[in-house]
């Protein structure tokens, strides 16, 4: 395989995980000019802080190369971090254009979790978009904590560079939903959407009480989504075992 330049619309970012070599890194998912899902990894935190940080729906150009991981996930690509250039922020600023976003994102919607599972068995598909037919619940699997308002710190990597780190947060959020699976089964899937985790971390100092905080999170990520938004889940697969989870939430207005 060889390096090639790709133009990609960033769709979502999973909450960062620690890496000894790169500091904290985020699994970043986008859609190419050709309309194909792509996973970019690793992108370290230097690209997610400051005035030039990568935001959802930014269009970037980046040198990347197909990555051969344990599961053979077909969308996985390594990136040259120093090659990342933001070339268009028209889908983010100054006004949110959901119609334009939908034209990029919604053609990739799948009917069901089972369809994604079948696709992985067929050609190692490991990314996709699901529109739940019924959103049943938003749950936590552990007690909430109140984190510091400033979620950033810095560490030194193996090359002696200062690398930003984010507050480590356990993965305790799940959505319960139905899709178009033929057996009408309910899915109970972990959600690692960065926006959700950042709300959890940053809202804590404002509300102070974990019970109040949970009420606010559920109001935003369940009640409001049900009432006002046409919620979709960006689905991904773990790198070590073929289990699907929610990487991000896509929520255009109803």
C-alpha cells in the first residue's frame, strides 16, 4: 500500500483513549469525496485544541494509507498527522446547514444492525449509520462523578514533545433502541460519542450534584433527541473484537 491524499468530511470523533507513543488519540470517522466511510487513526490531541482544531463537519485533506489491523476492518487508515489541513468549514460556520450535511451523511444509512453484521462478514465493513425505528432509553451503567472544569493537561511523549491529554472518563453510557432487524430485537449498545462525554465532564461543575447532572444529560441526549431531532447512530467496530458500538450521534432536526 502507498500513501495518498484524501479529502474527507469529518462526521464524528470517539472520546480519546491513551497511547504511549502519541499521548491521547481519537478515533476519527469521516466520509470521503467518493461517499465512502473512513476511519483515521491515530490523530493526537494537538489537532483537537486551539483555533485550528478539527471539528465535526470540517472538510480536511490528509495523507493516509490503508491500515491492516487485527480484524481487517476495511475502512481503517493510518494518517500522517503533519499532513492534516482544514480546507472548508462551510458545514460548521457561520450557520449550521443540516440540508448540506444530510446530503453527505444520509446516503450511507443502513437498515439495521444485522445488515452491518452481514456486511462485516462479507467484506469487513466496520463503519455505518443506523436510524433507530424506536429510541427506547438512555442509561448509565455506573454512578456519575463531578470532574474539574478544565479537562486538559499535558504530557511528554517518547519524542520529548508536549502532548495534550484529556480527563479519563469511564465508558458508562448506553442507548437502548430498535432498528429494522427482522426479529424486532432490542439493542443495548455502548455510546462513546465525544460530544456526550464532554457534556458529562464540563457540565459537572455547573450542577455540582450527580443526580442533577444525570437529569440534564438525559434531558439533552434522550428527551430532546426524541422530541426535536431525527436521531441516527454512527456505528463502529472495536479494533480487537468484532463487536459494534455507537461512535457518534448524528441528529438533524425532525
